[in-house]
């Protein structure tokens, strides 16, 4: 979301957000000093100096959002013990105009701002501090000042007592001091997560670009070495999609990996780095971890440089609304899975399982009739880490833009391949997006000069396909409309079979139950079109009996339904949340669940044409 153009008058000099002013070009950098006196209590001491700021009020802010996240997280909740000092070193008052910032006046042209910040969550969004390491997401840790967005910064790390062998891994720009780094502006600073601790570092070079894998993990050196070899295969394979790697401002791209028992599963993209975290060890769930790596690395083109205008520049003080996340995140999800196949890390059966998840999320949900793909994208401000306390009906009105966008990417890729006999693919579309919107880069690190709109995306599709009519139809039907592609037909070209898993099984609907003293309580909303919903049953109702038999456990209910056929009608005695009982007629349906499997697994013979199509699609492009 774009913030309105705002100016803050500091003395006689105007600082304009997004512009270089006279003072911004000549003033000394903002300096952050990070120290760790009590890591066992999960807090960090921050001291930041804002020099050369004129005589006007200084507005110090704590971020409400974080790059790559679209909802608000209100990081000021973990800031405490705040003190401000003026140019003469004396403490001065810092007022709080709202919950996310402080105003400091009468400072004499310089402010030193000191505070403690708590953090005990290792993932891609928050701050994680403990005796083993400091895992720092900058918006969760550092304050900034309105009007100084283009001022460069210096970040100094002070090693905790007894941790002299700790190292810093980051995309911040290095200096001659291994604990001192710089950032050219606020956008770059806040987009630069950092791992400070006993980092295990592995480095490889491809096509003249240096890649670093900085890991904090409990595995062996040999396990890490083998894992990084697979990461290298992913990095090499994804280059073929775009034809080149981006230029990395620090001279390298860094994977920041925390595979620890207390880490949370996550992945977060940044301009020249990514954070990948997971509970456990590398050996425990290798392919899932590689899938996250694959997804996040694809982002260093798609979203970090091929960037929607709705996210440029990123707003740290509000939710960031975008209609294009089906492309920014969903297409990335598709290529994350596709890369594993092309790099030889997963077989066709595993790819078919991923396809089942993408297509099933959309095809089996009534949500696609309630919201379009661009509507789903805008829902990110509510669903991307947000936790509403009030019940929602999202189970029937919302499908995540991740699988929704991946299903769209699959449909477009297979449609292009079929339409042009393999001569035009989704890879060509992504290269066109890179050429026009990503590769031109930005005049300042951390910014993108040619972000795209939905109209630009349609224009690139028209360009690649050679048909504005085709692009217009695809957008109207699948992105701005509610239709779903004919996946059965499209997948058949690649020798994949979409089949019902239990075509003859009776089904009442997929819901969650808990046992009550009287029967089974429905805990999740029943979906429109399902037998339970059509019978007038929903969340909070209790199923007491089915065909005169008590429904004491979920197994009882499953067994009674399994004894019937689709279109059979059973009698259910139920009670609503007020305890009022009623009998309802429940007409069972056929189980709609399906799976995608290789034709060979379905007992079908793969034709030469299907085999060639599959190889062009899933085989290595190197």
C-alpha cells in the first residue's frame, strides 16, 4: 500500500519521504548499536543515534508490518524501558502520540534513543533471542524516524560476554569490521534479517554469483554439506527460468537457516537473502525443507524485483494490500514444486501429489464462487499471520492465494504448452516479466523502478502468447472471474490422471468434531453444497443419533455413513447450541475428493507424446 506523500519540517530543512534532500545527502548516518546483556531472558538492548536532524520534533516509530508479510504485527508491543537523550547528553522527555511511536522535542539537533526489545520466536517475522544465538528480523527490533527514510544507517553488533566466536550473517553491506555493517536507506535496512551466533557457513559460486548458506542447526557437518549440494541444484535450476541471476548488492545472496527444535516452520524472502526456519533437524524432513528453500529462492526474482506496484515501496506502518499475490506468491509456490522435479529431487509421483493439493484447494472449495483470485490476494491483510478471535466463514469464502495462484500457474503453463506444442511455456512469461519489470532494477538499492500492475501482467501474457484475445479471456475467466480450468484434460497431456479417490463412497461433508456428553459437536463450519450444510446443520450443532443409533464417537458416525451409498437419505437427530432438538433428513453425496497420479500408477500406458510432454515440463532445463 502506498503511503500518502508526507513532509516533516525539521528546522529550516524539509525531508521528503522517498526523495534525497540536501541534509539527507550530507548528514551523518543513523547509527544502531545492538548489545545482548541477558540473552537467557530473551531481550536485546538497542541504542540508536539520529544525528544532524535540525531543531524540529523527531518522530521515532516502531514498525507495524514486515517485508514479505501483508498484515500488521504491531512490534511496539515488545519495546520497553525507553529513554531519549539530546545533543548535550542529557535525558529528555519522549512523549507517545500513539501506541507505535515516540515524539522527541528540544533535542538540540541530535537524539540518542535507547530501549530494550523482547523477542522469543524464531521464524521469518519476529525476533528470536536466546543464549544460543540472536535471530533478528529488523522491523521487529529497530525503530526508525519519519522523514529520514533515505538516510544511510550503520549497524554495530556487540558480542555477548563469552561469545567471541559469534559471527554475523546478513545481506547488510559489510565494512572492514566484521561486526559493523551499513544500509543505504530504510527500505534496505528493514529488509535485511540477520543471524548473529555460531553460524555454520557454506559457500558456492554459480554463473559468477556467490551464494552463502548460513545455518544454525543441530545436525552434523556431513548432513549440512549434502543439504547444501541440493540447495545448489535448486539455485542452478531456477537460473534457467530467467536466464540469469539478479545482481546482488552486497556481492552475494545469503540463505539464513535455523533448523532447531524450538524454531517455527517458516520462510521469508528478502532482496538479497532469505530466512528459512523449521523445528527439528535437516535429516528429519529433508524434502520439505528443500521445498521451502526452492519457494523462497524463486522470490529473489518474483516479488523482490518483479514487484507489484501495490507493494512498492513497502509501508512499515500499515497493512500492505495487494491484488497480485496469486502471482507473487502463488506462481512462486508452483515453481517451488516444479523446481524440485526439474532438479531431480522429487519424482513425478511427488509432483502429482503437489498438483493434487493445488487443484484440490480450489476445485473442492465453494470459496471460488465467493471471491476471485485478486479478491483472495487482498484477503492477505486479514489472513497472513492474523488471528481473529471472532468466528469467520473463511472456510467457505476464502482459499489461500498460495494454492489458488499455484493452480492458476499450473493451468496457464499447461495451456500454453498445449496451445503452442511446447514452444511457449510459463517460463517464457516469467522471463518477459523479468525483462520488463525486474531486470531494469532500481535507482536505489531496496527499491524497484518498474513495478507492475494487473494490466501489465495481462500485457506480458498477450506479448508471450501473441494473442491479446487469449490473455483477456484467461484473465476474465480465471483471475477476475470464478471459473476453473479443465485440469483433467490439461494434465492428461503430461500423462497424469485426475481421478476420484472414493467414487462410490457416501459422504456428508468434511468437518471437525469433538465429543460431547450427548454426541458429536460440529466444531467447524459446514460448507455450502455439502449434505450437512443442506440439511441445515452447522458449527455448534450436536449430532445425537443417526438412523436411531447413538453417535457417541466420530468412528460411529463414519461407520454409519459408510454403510450407505451416495444419494441415500438418513435421519439425523441433532440439537442446536441452545439445546433444542430436531430431526433432519440428510441426503448423502458421493465423496468429491480426488487425486492426481502418474498414468503408469493408474494402470495406463504412457504414450510417446505424453512422455515427451512430461519431460519438457518436469525435466531439467539446464
